[in-house]
C-alpha cells in the first residue's frame, strides 16, 4: 500500500488545475518536493484539467492527496500509483 511517488488528479474545471499547479508545484511534503504538471490527456474533455504529480512521499495516502488538491477545486478522480507486486 505504499506510493510509488506518482499520482494523478482530474479536476472538473481547468482553471482549478491551473491554480493547483501554480500553488502546489515545488511544495515540500515530508522529505520530498512534489512536481505538478498537466498529464497527457486521456480525452479532449479533460485535456487541461488532468494533472500528473510526481515526488509524492511513499507514505502519502489517497485521502491525503485528495485533501491537498481539493482546496483548489472539485476533483473528478485521483489516484496514487502503487507497486502491483508489493502493494
């Protein structure tokens, strides 16, 4: 159940994604500095609202990720990538 240090956040409004990038990219969490940027779009409808987050602490939970990013707007989905072998 530990993070690989990567995650995704999809916002309803692209302006919220932009606010999150401008505010959270470079934020220090525990011993890590996160990088927040636009992800490659999975569909045209969320092209400017899909964020890629790298540098997440290994101990960060899904709930913590959502709490951090929900301050900037309504989230459609979020996901922390975890090692499929070790969980």
